[in-house]
């Protein structure tokens, strides 16, 4: 049994609206502007989200020192139960102190950030 399901794939960028508009042109969908965060709701697929990242440096490919940048939002029914499971699997907490929020941030064993989000 899985711990979570993919809620959205999130790309950091300097201009979330412009990047969302680009991907809407590529894959279709509806752009929903939320200020520093813009969602692209794609029919039949997960949300592609674009997050403002001050000082964003675009990745270089292929390049060992300019890796690709994104994180997963994983939707769960119970944050506390899911947290126990991902920690047991090898995740490391990055931003989990505020227990009133609807999300918590972890690093996978390779160091990539991901969020557990309550549904």
C-alpha cells in the first residue's frame, strides 16, 4: 500500500506566470494564478505548479554542477501517519515544526525536497 499520491509537481522559477503560460501552451490546461504560486490544472493529470524563487538560477543540462530543480507535493490523508512512514523509509525533515500548516517539507535520501500535504 502506498503512503501518498502525487498532488502536484512543482518547478521553482523567477516568473511563475510566464512559465505556467508556456506549459499551458504545451500541454493545455487552465492557469490559476495565486500570486507567488501559479497552478496549471491539466485535465487527466496532476497539477503542475510554479513557485517564485528569488535568485533562481536555471539548471544546466547536461551538467554535474547545475542539476535539475523541482519538488513533489504528495497528498496524504493523515500527515502524522505519513510522516512516520516516510521517516522510516529514510526521509529527513527539512521544515516540519509548524504543525498547524497543511504541509511539511522533507528531503529524500538523495537530498531532493518533497512535501507531504493534507488533502
